[in-house]
C-alpha cells in the first residue's frame, strides 16, 4: 500500500504524452485520445493495490481476473468490484461497470465527476462508454488489451469527435504485474480444459 495514499503527489509533474500508435494526420484514424503512458513521476499505488486484490478474488472464483476501484477526489475508495460475468450469468458484469454502478448508488447520483476509476486492465468499449455516461474524471488502468480494449485499441472511444466527455486516462500502471496475472489465468485455463 502506498504510504501517502496519493495518486498525484505533484500534478504539475507532467509525464510524457504519447499519441496512440497509427494516429497520424491524413488517415482514417480517430484523433489522438491523449493517453498518458507509464508515468514514471507518479505514484498511483493506493487504488491499484485494491484493484489487484479484487482481480485475484475474481480469479479464485473462476472469473477472468479483472478488478476495479472507484476513488473519490481525496483518493479514498468508495466502491470496488471484481468481474462477475460467470457468477451472475451476465456478460456485462465487468468489474469497472459494477464498481461505477456501486459508486453512483452510494453517492445517490449518476455523475462521478470528481472520481477516478482504477482498473487492472484497459477498459473494453462497453465500460469506456459507461465511464463517459457516469462522467468519470480520470481512468487509471494496468495492462493494455490489444484485443478487447476500447481506450487505446479498437474504437479508441475518447478520441472520437462525438465523444461528449473525455476522462483523463493513464495506462500501463504496474503493467507487468497486471498482464502476468491475466496470462497465468488463461494458461491455467488451457491446462485444465
Ligand atoms: Zn468492460
């Protein structure tokens, strides 16, 4: 656990901004979604520790190991969830969607404008769209998801001109740890099937 509990000890310490690959001028790609990658100057550990423990819980339950946490403006967790797709027989029961719903319910509002979504894997297009609807302020995610991601892959939702709300997005936090957990889960799944 991060001793300071602070995600952004110095917000002026701007990490490098790298546009998504392939987003060059003159082609059909959507405009860059301004994703911050692997920010070395930040210490985003408090929420990710909780998200990782939720992901491990999901794996113990036979779910794809993804965990999510919603932090308030003071980086205090107000909701957390793990994948419940199999348990609930609900293909939309992704960790981040469940966490956003729980946070909104706890707050008694549909808008989470001062909140950060911390999730172990790049959100899929469905969850990225839900983050827009919930007006999430910031998304911090762990592993990249070239196949199922919707933020830096696929539709790159926040880079679309029609996207009405663009959460600040930081990707690749504890990427090795997060992607290793997923790889091990799928390796074990193949081994047992
Ligand atoms: Zn999702």
